[in-house]
C-alpha cells in the first residue's frame, strides 16, 4: 500500500504537554531561540492526540536574566515564556524523558496568557 502523506515520527505519539524535548531551532535571527536546545512542549494533550505536524514549545536557556517571564526548570535552566514558538515536529531531535509537571506548565501558560493579554 502506498501512503501519500508522511506520518509523524513515533516520538510525537508519546509526547505530552510539559515534556522537555531537544529542538533544532536552526540559526537564530536577533531575539529568537537558536541552535539545538531544550524546549518545553506547551501544546495541550487534547491537540497532541491528533499527532499534529507542528507543536507549540517554549525554549529553555542556561542564561538566567532575572526576567519575570522566566520559569526555573531543574537541570535545564529557565523556560523562556516570552518566546513561545510553533515548530515543525521535524525539528525535534530527541525526547529527554523529563516532564516539568503541572505547576511549572501552568506557570508558563499563565505568563504567555499575560503576554498576549488574555
């Protein structure tokens, strides 16, 4: 049987909101996340069930700036809630096997809601 569409990698079928994955953001323009770095999946589990070809993530950095939009993530530095990014699932290099948990995920989502005025 020939399939005329590409299937998402198996990794995505196991991914849940709050999971930390390594993402290849590529070469950044000013103010963008770049290179291969951890990122937190913030797409809801309800949407992830549909095995989308793109997901919403928040990058992490080891450079803490003390900004109100940073959420501390043990072992991964800080999540940069001011940089939510929609990425192709093809940019996901690997899963870290770590989930930030409900509290940190809610903090990140609330910061994003504040940033966009909802």
